[in-house]
């Protein structure tokens, strides 16, 4: 195996790397895609003798990609802060702002009452900080559809949030 040519791996990489990277985009953070893809193709080379040529290559590659993505995510330590260190949220004047917390809760409940497409458009705009054009691209819908969903959703929210 030492004298074995790496050309088949290079061909496999050229042909299937876009598929593997697109698959990994759904599983790992964008900054980690290249690293995980490299691990996938290293494993493809190391375990090439396990591949059954009577079967399709793509499912075998994607199965390896999924396992390596899961391993990668399990190996990461999520950033955490002890609850005691977080303390109570402070208002603009430095004191705890219970009214702001209550308002946020009302907004969350009102958003949950919206139809899913309207809620999604509003959340991407306000919480995701995306423009309407970016939302349209992300959701694969026309720009006019995003504008209509946002307008209808905001109108509906205003009726839900009007004081009793």
C-alpha cells in the first residue's frame, strides 16, 4: 500500500468534495467544514478496502461524513457560564428591569401566535439581523413574498401586543 497511487483519492475528492461539503454545511459550523471534510477524505483513503464497489459511492461517503461531523461536534466544549455568574439582567439605568423582561415575554408569546412563515421572516429580520433580500435568498422565496410576510406579520403583532 505504500507504493499505491493517491490518484484515485484525488479523483474522488475532485468529484465528491462539493457534495460532502454541502452535506457538512448542514451539520457543522461554517468555520469547521474544511477540517471535517479533510478528516472524511482521510478516512475514505484509510478504509478504502471497506468500500463495496457494487454499491453507490455517495451514500458511503455521506455516512462517513455524518459520523465525522457528529464526532467533531461531540468533541467541542460549548461555552458555558455558571448561572451564578450571569446574575440578573440589568436595565438601562443599571438596575434590574422587570418590565423589559415582561415585555420580551409578551413579544415571544405574540411571535409564537403568528403563522410560521410570518414568524420566520420577522425573526430572521430582527433577531437574525438579515435584510429582506438576504431572507429571500435563505428561504428560497421571492423578495416580494418576504416583504408581504413581514408586513402581515408586523400588522398581526401590533394587534396582539396592543395593551388591553
